[in-house]
C-alpha cells in the first residue's frame, strides 16, 4: 500500500493538537477535512504520531553499555530516571541530563540516552513526571500531566538531577543537559537558574524570558526546524539577549524541516539529514564544554 500524502497543514494540525489544544477529537475532525475522508485520516494519524515500535536504535541489552533504572533525590521528594554509561570506561566521563518531550520518559528517550552513552557520556534520562506518579503509557495523559507541572518545581528537579549526575563515581564531576520540545524549553530555563550547568542543548525548545538570560552560565547550542513557526517566533529575541549579555552560544535553523525533526519514531516529521547533522554538532559541543573548569 502506498504511503498517504501528508501535507504541511496536516503536520501543523498535529503540532497544534499535541502542544496547544490536547483535543484529539478536534484534531481528527481537522485531519479528516484535510485528508478528504475519515479513512484517509485514520491512515495518516499514525504517521504523524510517534511509534514506540520504531524507538529502539540501540538495543536495551547492548553489551557495550551498563543501563539501570535509578531513584535519587529531586527538588522535593524523589526522582526516577534511566542511567546509562559505557561499559568499562578507562577514565571519568562527562555527564549529560537528557530531558524528554511532553510525552514523558518513553522508549525513544531511553534510546537517545543509550546513543549518548555510546558516544562516551554518562547519560541520565530523568522522568519529570515522577512527582505525578511517573510517565503513563497513554501519551495524551502524559501531555495533560506535563501541562499541570509547576514550572519552578520542574526546574528544581532538573537541577537536582544535574547534581546527582555530577556526583556519580564514573563521571568527571561536570554535566550538561539536552532536551527535545518541552525538554528543550526546560533546558533553556534550567540554564538561566543553574550556575554549574556546563552546556545546554535545546532541540526546538521554547525560549526563556529575555530578562532571565543574564543568569545563563552554560554554553548553549540551539537547534530549530525551519518550518516550526510556533517555536521559531522566539528565536530572534533570544539571540539578541544572548548576544547582549555576552553568552557563548550557537544557533542552527534547519531549512525545510519540522518541529520534532530529530524524532525518528515519527515517520512524517523525522528528517534524517537534519537529525544526523544536529546530532554530530550536539556530540561535538557536549564533548567540548562538559568538562571541569580549570
């Protein structure tokens, strides 16, 4: 069977549904109108969504890695996460906090943590829905739960996760953070509050208020999809604030690709060329900046 044609209007409708309205019925009505029939909409919807069946690039039992679920102190109460490191590393390794999208700590983000570990990092994929009982299997429920989190408490949990990561015996005592979508926005906010974060990598994340930018101490790497009008509206104000405050940063806008272009579990939005280029830049950036201060 041929793959249905997916238009930019359909992708925009999905973005609106998953980030603004959380109204699936309204989304399917809009998609039906765009696709021409309910049957066509039903075939297209799974291609717009992420699929856990495609989430595993690095096997969970890869014998090059040591991976475990961990519990550690959060800002208030406990946090849970997924910790991965290379097996038998000869020297202390830089740490990276991996922050999930608004679907919580799912198989795709666990896989991203394993990919980072294979690049030579100790990676902690934290579950920021821990205070609400943990990431549920239902993605719509996870999005609703994310929307109810207290922003200040979430930043405190991110900082506590960074502190835990820097204290691990296999690490070099320093940590960066990388995040996607909702997690990219949290990386930006964490950077404005954490004096000890070494690097922040935000994939298509909402920008922090300009007045908070002076608090950034980390080097920042910011990836954006050229077609992502909702998030990209804040780029120039963020760039101006970073420049005005003398911050170390790099901004890349990948032409012709959408929000979530890095997520290879979403057939309609994933762009391999952009994702591979952004990943190579991310790994090089983290290796450069997630080091102990001299």
